[in-house]
């Protein structure tokens, strides 16, 4: 064999689990950023932070991670600090929904920054939009973001832009 080191490295990469697989601490519910431009009625009526955490937790296992939820985050181990930075609710089922949300995050490992991520999704309501309320569509948006973040956690890259960015 001409390149035994390359062959050995390729074999290890094929059999290895994701480099950062393991338990990740995440705050539940995901908080709104203090500088977020989000209408008070969205914050009061929709459960975006809880829905985002649920979606992230339910999808993380597919990519080799487990999410440990807490109301506050520690500094030890792997910590994903997320915040909702934007949520928009324009239109309605009859005139056409236009909903979007954006989440920013920082992945830390024992207090050291590993990677940053921004994820955004947009929805027009999907099938049956006329029968969906604004919160239903926004929660669908953050569910998609949670899935995007779970996949990113399997192989985090710094400065990642996910979803509709």
C-alpha cells in the first residue's frame, strides 16, 4: 500500500462518531435576546423558546448528541447558549402568512468558545395555512430551526449560517 497513514486515517474517519458527540447543556426555554425585535404579543402568546428546545432535544440523538436541559447554564462541559433574536408574524391564513424567526448560538466547551451559529427559517404557512394561527406557524418555524441546530451540533463549524440564510 502506497499511503498507509492515509488509509488508516480514512478507516478511522469512516468508523468514528461525530467529533463532538456527547451531552450538551441547553437552557429551557430558550430565552429571547435582550436586544431582540420581537412583538410583545408573540412573546406572550407563543411558546417559541419551549418549542425550539423540544425540537432540538428530539432531533439531537439522530446526530449523536444528548441534550441536558436546565433553566440556567453551567460553565463546565459542552454548553450551547442560544437566544431568539428575531420573530416576525405578518399576514394571516386568509391573506397569506409570512412568519420568520432567527436564533443565534455559541457552543462552549469547558468555558472555551468552539463555534458560533445563526439559524433562520421563513414560512408562508404550508398546506392548510388558512386553518393555522400565527403561533402555529411560528412554532413550525422554530421546530425547523431546532432540527437544523441538532444537525449542526453533530459537526459544528464556526460561523455557520443555517436554514434560510
